[in-house]
C-alpha cells in the first residue's frame, strides 16, 4: 500500500517476512517507509503491528496460515497530511509524527481519551453481525473460530485518523457499532 506524502515523497507499507507459531497470539509486522522520488532514497519510519489473531496453522506444508481474528483488535493506522506523516498503533495512546519531506521523527501526539471496556453485549453484537453476514452453512465454522479467537478487555484507543489541510489531526474514537455516530477529537 502506498500514499502520496508530498509531491516528491510516497508513504509505503510492506509486510516483512514473518512466520508465527501455531497457538501463538500474533500481530504481524507492517514496515512503513518514506520513498523519496527525486533521489531514490528510502527512509524507514518503523515497524508497527497489524490486527491481533490466534494462529491456527503455520502454512508451508500445513497449507496456508489460518488465523482466528480478534474482534475489536487494535491495528496500525497511517495518513499523510500537509508536511507530516502520521502512524499510530491503536493499542497505544499516542500517534507518531514524521516529516513528510525527509522522514525525520517530529514527535508524538498523546491521545488522552481512555478506551472503553469491552462488555459481553459488545461481543454478542459482534458475533451476531458476523453470523448475519454469512451463509447459514458457514455458521458452525464462524462459531468455532469465534470460540478460539482472543477477546480483548478493552477497545482500542482510537479507530482511525484523518489530517486536514490546516495541520490538525482528526482522531476517531473507536466505535464498535456502525449504527452509532462517530465521535472525533481534534489534535494539533
């Protein structure tokens, strides 16, 4: 995946080689780099983590890697705005800020909104949505994967973010229900 960061740089995400172990709760790595189009230089911004899953099979001789994905999993978000690149792992209460021109670390934006605890009703709602979206013959497999997938104690700190043209970063409070209006905090 790639995004323009400036007229001469591109933010890019790759997945480094990663072989998780069966039975391990895993967050596969995502490597973010800033590619400088004029010079060909690549600046590594860091390795962050993807969604959480329980590894059920390891791939290669056992077939493809099979995971039971965690509901309400934290994940890494990235965006480019005027002069800045933002990368944040929603498991942590901060968002890293880099220069879009040269990839240098500018600092961290603290996000002080505490995540809400995950309730039984939240888990029930998520399972119902998964079952409602799938054909009936898939329900036993969905329930089997649901039963073994990790369940979090709390929601992620945020659900995503969007920079605006004025240099602000709009951070969305993690929302587990699509029928509820999103709440945003503005950081600058």
